């Protein structure tokens, strides 16, 4: 299955908007943060391939480290932002039947 990145980004952005917890983040920063997380997620999936399991702890650490470097103004909120992103991405994957539970 090929992941439609634009569709995933729209879905996740809507979840964040409905939640309202990050309305204080500028639109530009929000878009860049979301793009960075999606890019890291895709790179990690390419790295592990189809055989290895998706390790949420590994990718969470990578995502938080990267966003903390790129967006230090939001350092207090990065862990929550990444956690919410991961939840919303999982919800998106479930919505398109792209998740296989072991």
C-alpha cells in the first residue's frame, strides 16, 4: 500500500485543529513541524523495511530531538506535539486499513 502523504497531512492537521491545543503555533511553524515529522516517519519506515517492527520509542526520540533542534521556541510542547502526531498518524493508518496488529 502506498501512503498518500498529502492526505495523511490533511487528516492529521484537521485532528490537531479540532483538538485546539496547538493553536498558538504559527501556521508556518505548524506546517513545517508536521512536514518534518512525516519526513522522519517515512525515513524510519524506509530504514526498517517491511520485516522489522516499528519501534515507537526509537522514532519518538528521533522526532523529539529533531523538532527540539529546529523549533527551540516550542521546546516545552514538543513531546506532546510528537505524541499527538503519532496518535493521529495511527488513527489515519487505521482509517485506511493500513495497520496490521501483531
